[in-house]
């Protein structure tokens, strides 16, 4: 492991602390009785407190020093005075430990007394302090110049998401997003619990990846010697509980889909699904409006939420637009009653990527998603989907070609999906068999047939309405974040690239190329000034590392840095 100069110095300090008999990672409980927030809100001059936190700044002036301590609730100023800390002749604790062996980022405990400085700052006068954890890496703290300009902020998304623990320490506003996330989930729980619905848990490892059209992750259970899937949805298990006699059940579930990643998709995501017996999708739309009003108020204090340049109003009622009508409005094509061939032709005319594996449902979904969805900024229920798009949904009571389904669109994206649930076991079997045909055509997102779920329906499931709400997207809306990575503590990342150690000859080649990116190969060779043997070895090594390439063009061989 190659250490930076600062990391080496911190390890040397660690050794000195141990030589002095100070354990830099003590095991004993530290008796914290106050926080930065409670000190400020319940401030009493002269009050004795015990606090702990991370040392974030300090200004040492001889035998006195002001510093800032950061805990889970903010920052508080602390005042170190040598004679207050070291009341006897021995000044080692201040002169050596505090001044020389502590670093920014170290976690310390402080026993002290509250007082107010001459400029009115609420401060803790340190009477004693303890090192609770020595930080061996320096924090990437931003710096300010005399004019208040900020430099070296820790704002590179790649670094922030990969090292969220650092992000939370140096960018306090990030923590607010996750505090609000918990408020949102608590708000949902309160809403459903007050209605008497039961929060439950269902399997993550499933023999059949049912309840959605998506590509699953596959694993293997060694003891049972069977394949298992990480769930793509928990719908079919929650419906089994409705069959079993519960009137209302909900679950916050981690679902997994082995698909693409972008600003609104992560392969592991959180969904809340609710199923209530004796209800339909009209009732669910009304209930969802009430729920989202409550969430917006609990999270932001208002039904109006700013998202980017838009102000979203979550106060009911929301518009309700049939999906086929939406397509007609925004594309000019009336696709109602069209077969697969006709829909494919429409898709092609609209410039969409369509292929032979796509059935009627997927073609309509593609047309709506690409050409209509982004128009629905204010909360809008897109309703009455064609049967081919909704294999788990009850047939529409007035039009057998449609189903009683809605998707809630907000800010141009789907936030929720809901049905009057299909409870006819014979119809359900036929719908599953239609999905099987799509799978045989090559659609790797078509649903599996879940024989046990069909058996459950044959015992009888009451009329039921269900909904799934994407929690990550909901939090994005309520916190004004445009990327899903901002609302996940630990989003999925590509493997971290290891630092590559280059030879001196390789560095010469890269240093010449870096400023311009590419140049004729002959010119690069000449500028590098390497012997033929060293050139061959270095250029081949750089190519193998994926840093350098040579391309044959009409004007000759061009060398370039490879991205």
C-alpha cells in the first residue's frame, strides 16, 4: 500500500500516542450527554456538558485555541486553554497531544463548561478531552480565500458516491437528503398504519421472479441445489396474503432488476407496495392523492415542491388521462385496436427502435414512454391500459380490450403503478401463457408462469386494489434531486480503477500526448527520444493497460490517448 506524505505523518503520530500510553481507539463507553444542537437550543451559561465529535477546524494561538467539533447534529465551537486542561505543572496533554498529535478529522470526546464569547458565540470551555478515534487519512475539506471564494470542494460525483462516508462528513447538506428520506417513509407508514394495514415481509430469494416484466438476477442455492432469483417485485406474495385473509398489507421492499443504470435507475431499488381487499383502482387513485399530499407536507411543509425549474403541486385532485388518448394527443396516431404489425409501423414512423420480439404491450409502452411521458410534469394518472400491457390487471368493466390500471406520472417520470387486481384464476392463467409466448419470441423481460400463485387464486382472492410506489424516485422529487445516486447512500458503481504505476519511459510518452490527446506516431516517437527497444516495450505496455492506441488513417499512423 502506497501512502501519501500526510498519511505517513499521521501514522507516525499514531505510534507516538501509543508510546505515551494513549490508546487511539479506546473500547470503553464515552458518557456523551449533549449534542451541538441541544447545547445551542438549551444553552445555560456555566452548564457542564460531555460531547463528542470530529475535529473539523482549529486556530491555535500559543496556549489557547478555538476549534470546531462536528457531531451528528451539526457543529459547535470549543475552546482549548492550556491552563484549564493542564491544571498542574505537566502541560503534555495540551502542548504535545492536542497541539502536535491531533489532526483535523480525529474524533474526540470533550468534558467542559458552556460560556459565550465576546462576539456572542456559544462555546464549550474544554476541561478535559479524550482521543476516541485517530483518523489516518486527511479529510478533503474545502478551503476559503480572503474574499470568501471556495476551493477544493469535494463535489466530484464519482468520488462522492464511492466514498459516501466522506461525503456525509464534508458536505453536511447531503445528510439532510437522507434525513428527509426517513421522514418520507415514516409518513407513509403513519398513513397506512392509521388505516389498519399491516406492514409485512416477503421473500427476497424467489423460485419464480414474478410480479413485473423485468430481467432478474439469478443465483444458486447450494443446499437445495436449485436456482433462485433476486425478486423483481413482491406483488405475488402480497396477494397471497390477501388470499390468506388480510384486508390490507404493505411492504417496503428491496427489488433487483438486472438492467441498465442511469440517472433514474439503479439495479437495487426500494419500492413500497400496498394491497387492500374490496377496493378498486378508482379508490386507489383517491387514496394516493391523499398520501402524496401528506408526504409533501411532512417532508417540506407544503403541498408545493420545487423540482428543478418546475413547481409541482401535490394537492388533490390530479388529472386522469387514458393512455391511448395521451398517445393520440402527443403523436397524432390513434393506436386503439392496432395489431402488432401496425404498432411496429407507427413506432418506426416515430423514429423509435422497435424489433420483432416486441409485442403489442411493449410497443405501446415504448411509444408512450418516448413520445408522451415527458409532457406530464404535474401529477397525472395515466389510466386504462391495453390488456397486453397489464398481465396482472383486471379487465376494464366497460371495455374488454383495456384494464383497470393507472400509472402516476410526476415531472415526466413514472412514480407509481396500480391496478384493480386480476383475481380470476382462469383469466390469469391465460395472461401468463400469453407472456410465455412473448418469452419464446425472445422477450427476456416477459413474465414467468407462477403455478403456486395460480393455485392461490383458485382458492379465491377478494376484489383487491394494489399499488407500487418507487421510493427512490419519490425521494428525488421531494428533495429536488435529479439523480437517483443522490438519494441512495451507496449506489451501485463500476469497479474502482486501480492506480497504475508507469515506468519512466511510459511517463515520457503519456506526458507528451496528454496535452493534445493525439499526434502522428512518427512525431511522438521522435519527441520521446527512446531507443527502439524501449519504445516497443513502453508503447506495447501502455496499449495493454488500455491507455494508448495507434490507428491507421489516410494520412498515416496516428497515436492517441485511449479513453
